[in-house]
């Protein structure tokens, strides 16, 4: 009887741990997408206010430097993912 109770408790605990892990994985990818989308929106807004190409270039460089700094310290992004995100932003 005690063995069955302990066995059942272990199964329930294992299920709860695995279930939480799967949710975190999905939330991490959503967070990455949200961060990159906010950068795209912010950069697009700043570039639309620029008057000429030289000003756009300066704005883009300053934003990309800031994004590079932020992404390198962000726990959600690996170095490769940060590089890909910056390449996507640089192509705007």
C-alpha cells in the first residue's frame, strides 16, 4: 500500500516537472519573437522620421549598436540567434 502511494506520488511529481518545462520552451520562443518584433517596429518608426539617407544611416547605426548590446546580454538569445536577429534588422 505504501509502495503504491510513493510510486503514484513520484509519477505525479515527474508529470508536473515535465509539464512546466514544456511551457517554458514555448514561452521563450514567443519572447524572442516579441523582442525582435518590437525592435523592428521601433527601428521602422525611427527611420520613417528621418529626412535624408545620411540621417537614416546614422539612426540605423545607433539603433543597431544598442540592439547588439541588449541582445548580447539577453538570456533568451544565443550568440547565433542574436546575430540572425541583427542581420534581419540591418536589412530594413
